[in-house]
């Protein structure tokens, strides 16, 4: 099985071969991990009615983390961005936001009604996927309906939250679009119609972090991603991220991760050699 020859890949989680997990082309795919009747793979930041149920994890391409899904019941849907080419920009932007809103991965909890609606579309998608002669047009259409249902679920989730939850959602969107060029709390607060002090109060209450801490977290995440997945040198990565020189970048990286960029790079290489399908911190 070679992912480089595919634009979509669907499997049950309990039947996902090592060849998929180890395939270098995997990093180019969006991944939807749909746990069914399982405990969450992460520690939710918000209070849920139950931690056991249906969870949908949305993992964008080129991310540092791999969620440990071993032994879990559910399905995996992986697809390349090119499968969505030709769609309206508004839809593509909604998909991008949905996958990137919470950082390393996004997570949605499903209730019974939403799970049933998603299952109906998934069964049609799986039926087409399993045909000997797949019709790409049909696969694209069914995947789009599946994604639209997830977008609708995401919007319903945030609509039900209080006003400060919505502000956090808007802050995370702004951060995703601007973190490479804007790294002050005042910029984000101003775009949200808040003072920097009020924004920090909201973020501390909900996420236990300040705006600057979240900005630094996002820059650090991108630094880790580039160290792992790009062929650039540490100096080139520092320049790409807007640092004036390599030494300043190295101090920033060590201050916020406890390691130098070189130590992190060496540690990841060793980790990949020793583990499969684990969460890399």
C-alpha cells in the first residue's frame, strides 16, 4: 500500500497496517479519526457530559503529534487537499479552520443524533471507496458532504458556548492566520474589540494561559513542525519564523521547550526509531 498513489484512504482503526503509519507520504494527508464508543484520546479542556462516546479528531497535514489510536474502535479517513480542489474558497477556508482551530488537532464530541447523521454519509462514502472501479467525482462529492456535516457540528458546538468561548474561538482563528507576523496581545485584543487585559483574563479563565503564552506556543509548534518535516537548516527555519538570528531563535526555543532546536531534532529522530503510533511531545 503506497499513499503516494492515493488521494483518499479509509480503514477501521483496529485494522490499520504499519505500512500506513510508517509511510512518509502520510504527512501530506488530512486525517479524520472517528472514535466510536470510546474514551477520549486527550484531556478535554471543557466539561463534557461524558468522556466515553463518539469523538472526531481532525489532524491537519504536517503536524508534530500522532494520537495513539492502538486498540480503539472507530474509523480513519485520510485525504489529500487535492481532493477538494475546484471547490468554493469559502468551503476550503471552513475546512482549514475546522482542522486548525485547536492547534495540533481539533476535536469534536458527537451526540447520538449527529453520529447517526454522519454514519449515513460515511456508509455511502465507504461503499463507493470499496468499489473495484472508484468514481473520483462521487468520492469528492460524498467527502464534501461528510466535511460539511462536521463543519455544521463544529458551528453548533461553538454557538452553544458562552460569549467568552466564542471570543477564544475568534482569537484562535486570528492567531492561526497572523502568528508569523503579529506577536503582541494588543494586536489580537484590538481585532476582537477588547483590551489586552480583558483578553488575558478570558484566556486565563478558559485555557489557563495568557495571549503571549498561546502566541509563543503556536510559534514553537511551527518551529517543531519545520524541524521535523522540512529539509531547512535551523538558521533557515529561524529566518522563516521571523527571528533576527539563529541564536535568538535557539534561546526562544529552549526557554519554551526546555531543549535547544538541535536537541529536539535529535530526540525526535531517536523517538521515531523506537516507537510507532505514539504521541510525540
